[in-house]
């Protein structure tokens, strides 16, 4: 029963982060369209990164809210077969996800640095806007994945103690 409790806590955290991400995506879209002056090339350059940011925030957040609750049912089905196999399967999946999140954090940080350097190197307003938009995108992606990773580490340590 502890496995279901820990999985439920992890899933509830994922769903909550999905709701926060969805809300953040909507607020960012409203603020961007309210404050942006699309007559200036700087803001035109920011359009592509902000559309990508919206796709990531709205897409992945929706995925978390819709698909993660099904994970509890999957774990319950594993438990009907064998408790040890269920714990082992969850532990293996969580370890793979842990490795992915560790690598993604490095990717987001590296791309953030590259975008920030490009912001200071380029002279064209369009490309300045694009690089600043990608700076914001990579900060949000890094933060989002860091929160997912921290929650996963808590779940992983709970699985180790079962």
C-alpha cells in the first residue's frame, strides 16, 4: 500500500505542476500580446521563442494533467501481479527519468548561456529579440525540469525505502 501512497503523492505533484504550467502559459501569452509592439523588429524576433514556449508549457502541462493520473492505475495493476515486480518496475522507470532530467538540465543551461552570449553579440534588433526570447524560454524550461527532477528524486528515495 505504501507504493500506491508514494505514487499518488508523486502524481498529485505532477498534476499540480501541470496546472501551474498551464496557468503560467496562459498568463505569459496574455502579457506578451498586451505589452509587445509588433511594429518593432525586436518584438517580432521574440515571437518564435514565445510560440515554442507556449507549445511546451501548454502541451506538456496538459499531458501531465491528463496522463499522469493514469499512472496510478498502471501501478495498481502491477501490484496485483507482484509487489516486488511493481516496485522494481517503478524504480527502473524512475531511474531512467532521473538520468534524462539530469541531462536536460545541462542542455537547458548550455543553451541559456549560448542565447545570452548571442544577445550581446548580435546587432540586429530582430535577432536580439529572438535571442532574448530564447533566454526566457530556456530559463522556464530549466525551472520546469528542475521542479520535475526534484519531485522525482523524492519519489525515487521513497521507492528505495520500500
